[in-house]
């Protein structure tokens, strides 16, 4: 069996690699995407007071500390049996919307967008945010920086600290906002909406109106008919902060809807000897290997899958864009507001922009909520209601994030478990890499094309495994080695990061 | 946003053993200099655009990070942005490398420092949760602090 190794992470950035095995006919037999893990997290946490978790877990990942902070805080609500006040939930969600706006904006302009806006086969030195600015207009560089700045300011005063928020406490939020701060948030939200609309227009003009790019988005190179997962509110519409977990099958029928605290009944993790990271799958469907289809328990938890489970979007502008995307793909409506799922993975980039618009609109709704400046930000936990078990869940930008803590009766942690956003997508990501390999390995495509398509397979999932590992390739040094069935090197391709 | 002074950016995760050395060095440097000049310490976990933003508005910036270059653990090295070698956390997998982020900042009219230096301390243990440094890195900490204090003092022209 021939073996191809893609080792995208040099010693400088950590480790992790892709092995592609070819059979004797030179076709792809299997793909192994290995991810190492950080060691000792559970041991580090056990024995600590549970209330430390929101400030410990927000350091697991430098990219989405806000997601970990909120999932941890929600888990503490459960541990201490303390239901947050109404305004506390809104303040948490408000911080989270500001975070989503910066995160999705950054991904599009720095990572996802360059593939389309600059072009999938442009040299890597141009396929970055600078190339986007040269193509779209230099002022977009300033707009991206300004967007990040205004939302980071809000995250800092809402969260009590920049980068690593500290305001989440069991039963609520440790500070209220002033009327001046509310005014600042409202103004920022309005600018966010305008910028999200500009971004969607750019995507339409440059990608959707270009037949070559539209073909790429709608091509089957990264098509996988998996189950879709996402958090929904009581109206079965996408919500990033709170709700039930809804899963639809590849045809779009609701498979299950469950409370996040029941995750163990629905999600199992497949252990493979060759990787530290486990593959989560739907327990009641079962593990059928790295295959898609209704018989395989593989699911996706991405912006696209969140839209696939949602009965339209809860805000008007985002809902109009939602409809446009599904209509473009020719999907039929299967309920009054929802369409057949889209399984073309490159559409995840489009879905991410629809979510960007939704987060901006939701931020404005919360800023205009008459209750938002209420000082009633916390219910002090009642010792008589102490539970000792808590499961908190939010939609991280890159997938459903679950924190599960158990403590003794003093509140000292005895067990910690997490399923992080990207981990949900480990199996689909592996399948997309395999698909890219199948299409390109035997086609005598030039090195650049193979490297680009493998990178695009990663990038559409917005992987951030700093939670479970250090680094995954966004743009980084990449080495692809192709070996024959004797293991001898046939060809090696390199790209510096 | 400030338009003067020196920012010392300690990069890395304080909960991942030697990865916390950047922040520890930054704090110790500021402690030595704070009575003599305008210094600000910033803790940063990821690089890329965040790193560029963290130095916006300062006249000078020093970035301290763990590195995994294959050198002996505890080795301290200075990098110039011009021949910039990526240290452990200055790259962001979520957006871009520092060089691209710096150019982006220039393009967007962000006020960026006149002087920037990067310091790396070779780590031994970087994927194990813990709040202690390995012996080699603990020993390197005062060495790095002395070197960085000397550089900033020279920049500032303060005796």
C-alpha cells in the first residue's frame, strides 16, 4: 500500500499530520488525519474549586476564550443549582454576539475569503487578507480592524477583562451595564449589521456572480451527506448561546432534539489507535467508519449544519439571506421555513456570513431590550439547592461546545469532560481531506493545486484545535509526501507558511 | 489607545508549563522598569492580528514568547522583525502570521511602534497542563529579563 504523508505543522508550531494510503492501483485507500492532544487537563482541574473553571477553561484556546467562558459559566449554573436572572442571560448573549461578529469576520477576511476573493489557485503570498484588501479595496483593511476594535472594546467592558473574560459567575453575571455603555453597544451593532451586509454583497459580487467560483462552491469535491447538528431556541431557530440540540438526518428530517445535559445519551466517541483525538458520532445511529449517509452516525456541527437544522433565521435580514442561499442550491422547502440540507461543504463559508449578519442583528435586539441595563444581574446560589453536576453548552463559532463538571459536596471538582467545537467535525474534516485527495492525487495535478485543495478542505471547517491541541494549519508550512507501495518516496511538495 | 511608551507583550498560556514563560518574563521586566519609564504589560495567547493590535499606539514593543526551535531548553534568542522567525505563539492558526498582520495594520493606518523586538525562550514542556516551569526554563527566566531590560533601557536612553 502506498502512503502519502502531509505534515502541515513544523516543529515550531506543534505537530499533527495527514497520512494518505494508496492501494496498488494508485487510488486513495484511506486517510488518517492525526491530531495529538494537550496532556493532563483533567488532572489539572480535578481537586480545584469548580468556580475557577470559567477562568481556567477560557485559557484552553486563544481563539475562542469567550465560548469556553460561557460554557463553563453555564455548567456552574448547573453545579450550584442557580438559574441566572433574565438580564444575566441577555448580557452573556450580548458579549457572545460581539465575539461571534469578530470571529466570523476574521475568518472570512483572513482565511476563508482569500480562497475565493483572491482565487483558489493564486500563490499563497497573495492568498491572504492583504490580497483580499487589494482586490476588494484597501479601505476594507481598515473596516476589518475597526470591526474587531469596536467589538473587542465591548467584550472588554462586558466581560470585565480583555481577551480572557471574568464576568461569568454561577447564577448570573458580575456586572451590569450603564446607559452610556448600552448606547455604545447599539451603535456598534448597527455598524456590524452594515459591515455584515457589505461582506455578503462582496461575496455575491465576487464569488456567486463568477461562474467558476460558483461551480467550485456547488461542486461535489467536498460533498458529504452527514447528519447536521446545531442549537435551536423554542421556535427551532438557531441560537448561539442557549437552547436544545437539534439533529436532522441527511434528508432533513428531525432525528432527535435533546437537552444539552443529555449529551451522553446521544453522542459517543470512537477511539482509533492511531490518533489521540476521538471521533464523536451519534450513538443511536452507530459508527460505520469514515462514511457519510443516513446509516452512518457521523454528524457535522458547523455554521452550515446550524442553518440546516434551523427553521429559518430568527432575524429578518439574516433570514432573507438564508432563503437566498438555499434557493441558490435548488433546495426544496421541507417545512414552512426550512429547506432540505445543503451538504456542499464549501457553502459553509456562505453560511458563516449569514451567521455574521444574524449575530449583528441579534446584538442590536439585545442592545435595544428595555431590560438590558437592569442591575439584577445575579441570583446568589442557595446552598440548599447545590447539585454538584453541571453541563453547559454553547455554539462555538466552529461547532457545539459542551463542558461537563462533577464535584463533591464542597464544590471541589471530581470530574471534567468536554467536547470542543472542532472535535465534532473531526470525522467530516477527515472525509473532506480524503475526498480532496481522491480527486487530485491521481490526476497529475501540479503541487500547488493539491496543496491548495487540501488547505481548503481544512479551512472551510474553521478548525481550531488549540482546545485539544496546539495548532492546526490555517496557513502554515505544509509538506506532502507521496510514497509508493514499498514506502519509497515518489514525490514531495513543500510550502512555507 | 496610547501614543507613547513601551508595551511588553508576554505570549503563551500560563497553564501550559513552559508556555507561560513569556508572560512571566514580561511581568518581571516591567517590575524592574516601571519606576523609570512608561511600560505596559499585556498578556496574549494568540498571535497574528491580535498581536499587531496589542502593540498599536505604543512607541516601542517587546514580544516575549516560548519557542520550539530545537535548541537546548532555556536558550534565549532575540529576533528582529525583519528576519522574523515564528516563535511558538506569534502565529495565529485562526488568521495569519505576524508579518502579514503588521502589513495589514499599516494598510489600515494603525499607529504601529517604531521599534519592535521578539525574544524567544526555548521550552521543554509545552503540551502538559501545569503552572511550573521546567528547571532549564526557570533558570533562563532571569537571563531573559536582564537581556530585555538592557535592550529597553538602551532604547529609552535611561541610565
